[in-house]
C-alpha cells in the first residue's frame, strides 16, 4: 500500500520535471518564436532597408544630373514665352486703341518698356503694369536684336506695332549664363512668331542644299 505523502511528492516532482523539459509551455502560443522565425524576420527587414537605400541613391544621382539642365532650360524658355506674351499684348493694344505702340529695348540693362504713339507724343499705356520698365531675369540677357535693317548688340532699339496688326520685322536673341540660345523671329505681315535654339543664319545655311550653295558663291572666289 502506497503512502499518501509519497504520492503527493511524486506528483509534484513529475510536474516540476515536465515544466523544466518544456520551459515555454506556460507561455501563450503567440509569444513563442523559433530561432528560424527570428532569423527570417531580421533578414527580411534588412533586405528591405538595403533596397530602399539603393533606390534613394539612384534617385539622387539622376536628380543631380537632370535637375540643373531642367532649371536652366526652363528659365530661358519661360522668359521667351513671357516675352512672346508681351509682344502679343502690345499687338492687341495697338489694334484695339487704333494707335501705334512702340516697344523700347535696352540691351545693356536687359529692360524693355512700351509707349503709345499719339500724334507726335508718346504716352504711357493705360495698363498700370507698364508704369515702370520691365526687366529680364538676372541670368538672361539680350545678346542681339535686329529690327528692320538695324542690328544691335548693345544700346537701345525700338520696334513698332501698328493698328492694322502689322509689326516691324524683328529677331530677338536671348542668352543665359551657360550660353544657351533662344531666338524669336516675328514675321512683319502675318505676325507669326517662330522660335529656335540656333542662329537664323545657321538655319538658312542648313536649308540650302550643298549643290545650290556652291552656285551662290561668285566665280573664282
């Protein structure tokens, strides 16, 4: 016959041995992590971090190459678009007011302003925006302007807008600090404005075939 106290001690020893053999048995199932699961989680998160760093590095490299060109090109082209808008505005002003309008351009200062020709007098346009001369951005300048037969690389020059919609024939060369070029050419009768990134004389030479260009030179030259 077994002694009651011996049975109690044996039961307690058995439960203690079981708890030692399974140290995580008393923990919830969700908190039990195997070493394999832990290593997989760490390697997975580390791979994602490296991937993000590589993407950021590549993006920074692309921006470093492209952004300066975009900024420079946009600055010159936006100035050209603004100047074309000014020409269209003055053309409309001459047409609606039935009075000639003159646009003065200062190549040295990079400024321009408008005046309405009233008989022998020149007056400010009614638009308050023309009360003071307008300026080109600091990085942009007029490198050359040709109006009618007058070509200027410095000083002042003016062109006229007439009530019938006609404009003095003009070619405006805009240049930035990197010597990028934007050319604006206005047709006198149609008022069409063309833009180019090359000088007009270079474009004309490209349009003439080589076999024809040789015939244009004087004999014996």
